[in-house]
């Protein structure tokens, strides 16, 4: 009985600590934006969620064996703080809130690839890049799309956003359901990446957050074990933000991914309260995103950036610093780190990346850790 009470108490703590990921129903209303008050970000979506009868929600947290595809124009208000996502109220106000300017359903894989190819055709060779984002725990469909549009707008990534929306229940008590949904979603994410590999996109930039990093790593591992080296070579940059992955599990995952996409960047923070609670529930075993063994991550070939000292995280549990910190966003832009990551293949790409990392002067000297084979473990 005592053990059951303890488990229930731990679960309650998890729910409370992770509340900042998303806490209220997210909708995707379509509303016209008056000229001059907002910018439009186009986001292509692949999702393994089940369509929702409520058109304002679009998709539920239920699982679907069939991928659905959409082409969404997201209106991002100009009058907002850097790093902010302001979800719409009823009625929506495009001058202050994120809304959709339009939602087009794509009729299957061929239509999705055609949409990607049409965008790539507008870009010069060498700049045909897609930016894939995988959201984390407790994120409803609309909230994930808004976050992707915010990342694209604030970081200025010159790449086509492709959002993979896996069936998170979007409810605090559904943490274990979401963990199972990650396992369910591996085939869907892999299929989405394969379609991008078969498209005219030259390179893929993959970013995942929190529990979504587990999905990303399992998918990369699955691609490697199946011998799909062509896909892995096309994924030229990976960023794992606040990875909610057991350290031992991650060590086995990254060892199987060959070739390992480079740069392979991991954002960590010892102040991440969500990961601290996740560790407690799992008997005290650390999560990768806590950054307790940076040397091992370096040895595995990762660039590690420690965000512990970022003060303007934008959320009280410091779990979404990568997306919500104005100072981090400005730092990355000022030092051209986004352009270094997306730089085309060829001689000099790694040196440009390393120079950009070294230029992040707002961090303490020991906040940036290059891969061991490049810089030596320090």
C-alpha cells in the first residue's frame, strides 16, 4: 500500500512539474490577418494523429495507422516578444495571437512530396533544406504547429518547416500514454523522413524536444539498423533540446546510428525541473538533458551546449529554454550559428560551425563542448 501511495505521489509531482509544456485546449482557427500586423510562416505537417470531429482542433491525441498531411499558413503576430507563442482565444485576434491564415489538406504521400518539391524549386541549389521539428510531451496538435512556426520565425532558419505531430494526448495525467505513443510513432516519423529523402530536398535539419527526442533517436536508430545510410547522410544536422532519455538508453541508441549526422547538438540544463522530476520517478537515474555526463556525450560525437545559466527561459520549469529564451535566440542569430548549421556540405562547413560556437561570448567558456574527436574532452 505504501508503495502504491508513493507511486501516486510521484506521478502527481510529474504532472505538476511538466504543466508548462501545454496546459489548455489548443485550437487552430482560420482568420484573415490585417496587413502589417503579422507575418506568415508556411508549415507542412505529417501526423500520425486521428482527425478530430472538432474542426478547430483538427486532430486529437488518438493514434492513427495512417499518416495525414497538411499545408498550413500560420499567422505570427509582430507585436509579441521574441520566443513567445500566444495561442488564440475566441474570437481570435491575429494582431496579438497565433492563428491559421489557411489550412489545406494534402491527399496522401504523393501530394506531400509534390508540395515539398514545389518549395524546393524556388530555392537555389545548395539551399534546398527542410527543417523537421518533433514536439515533446503533453502537446496538442495546434500547439505543436504554433511552436514550429515560432521557431522558424525567431531563429530565421532559411528552410522549409516540416512538422511531425505524433499522438500526444495533450493531458497532464497521460504521461505514460505519451511514452507509448512515442513507440507507436517511430514508423510514421521514419516514413516522413524517407519521403523527404526521396524528395528534391538536398538536406534535412532535424530538431526534437523533450520526449520527442526519444522518438527522434529511436527513428534514427531504426533507419541505421535497416541500412538506410542514404537517409542518414541527408540528415546533416540534429538538435536534441532537453532530451528526456535515460542516459544508458541514449548510449545504446547513438552507438547504433551510423553514419551519425553532424553536427549532432544536445542542449542541456541542470536547472530543468521537468527532467529532475522525470529522474526522480525513474529511481534517480539521470536524463540526458540534465547534462550530468557531458564528457560521455562528447565521446559519442555530440556538440553539447549547456543552457543552465540562461536566465530568461520564458517558462518557470526551464524545460523549453531553447525556444523561449530571447537572449539565446539573439545569440544564435548574432553569431550566425543557424547559418553554420544549415551551411551546405563541403570543405569548411565544420570549421564554420566551430567558429560560430566559439563566438557565443554570452556563455561562459565552459558552456560549449565540442565533440571529443574535434576538440578533446575538457
